[in-house]
C-alpha cells in the first residue's frame, strides 16, 4: 500500500482525517502505523529487553553523536533554508517538502548497519526534525541563520545528549509526547533562539514540539513501514494493554494507601 501523507492538523498537533477519513475528522487508516492504532505482535525482539514495564528499548545519545549528528545537521540546515524561503514568500509551508522527506533523501547515502537502536533513532529524528520545522515556522525568525549558527545548534544538542540514554516502551506509540528527548531539544532550542532575539522558555518550546512530534513520527513511519516494523514487534505483545491496566491499578492502590 502506498502511504498517505495527509495526516497533520497544523497548530493542533493531532492526526486529522486524510484520504480514508470520516466526516467527524477522526483518522481511519488500514496501515500498521502504531501512532494511529496498535495491533498484537510478538513479545520482544532483538535489541529490546524486559523491564518492570514489560519490554523496553534503550537508545543512547552517544549513538546520535557518533552516527547521526552529521545527518541531522544536514537535514536541519536544508529544512531551515526551505522554511525561510516560504516564510518570506507567498506559498504556504504545507506546499513545501517537509523535513521528513529530506531525512529519507539523506538516508540514501547513509552507510551504517541499521540495528534496532539505529532504526529507533531514525524514527525519533524524523519526528524531531518535523517538529522543529513546524515550531520554528510559528516563531518570528525571519533571518536565515548562517552555517556556523546552524552547526552550533546541532553540536550543542549532541553535547547535551551524548551522555544520556532514552527509554522507549510500548506506551511510546500511544503517548510519544512523554519522550524525554523533546525536553533536551527544547532546552537547546531555547538557548539558540536568543541570538536571534527570540525569547521562548524551554517549557513553552517543549509544548510546541510535542504538538508536532506525533504527526512527524507518523509521517516518518509511513515513508518506510518495513524499516520500522521491527520496533513495534520488539516492544509490543498481546498483553501490553493488560500490563498497563495492572500498573494503573497498582498505582491507584498506592495512592489510596
């Protein structure tokens, strides 16, 4: 099936009905993208491990700095150049190629063995790049940053995350806004924007990024479903919902005690 990229409702950060949607604006899709619905798959795959929450996958900031920094920096620069062109013109951003398309274009020359962790990073970067593109479009940035300024943002982000690890668990598919990487990106973006006279708190920027992260993940997933399918297979089982209900019940018991 050829993916349908029409999924975004700008400014609301929710999935809107595209082709195959209904009149109420609810998304109806027969694809296997977990950001619309999650099906039953195998319990755990290579690269994931059991935890108190069921199955989890750790991705490290060191992997981003070593393997993905140059890729991220290149796509971010190209995306921002396009964004500045459309911000100062009369054509809407929706008509421009998105950062997700730029990511997959850059991946054609990406010569790395794609481990399960690397697949997770590529998916996360698609969501982050899309969220950055849409967030910066909302801000009063009208001057194109120079090469040094663009590299500075990417490098400072790499320094911030290089010692961190991020946990992806089954609820990442239903609630990706809790992904801790968004907080790190928001802090670095807040510092970086000051040089352009834009004062926006990390918290405010994180809310903006969260607004577009899930649509960005969905677009990224739909660009190459087979590439990312092992992530869902590694993290989900037919018992994920039962495990979540048990955890919520145990949390309630602790609260009333």
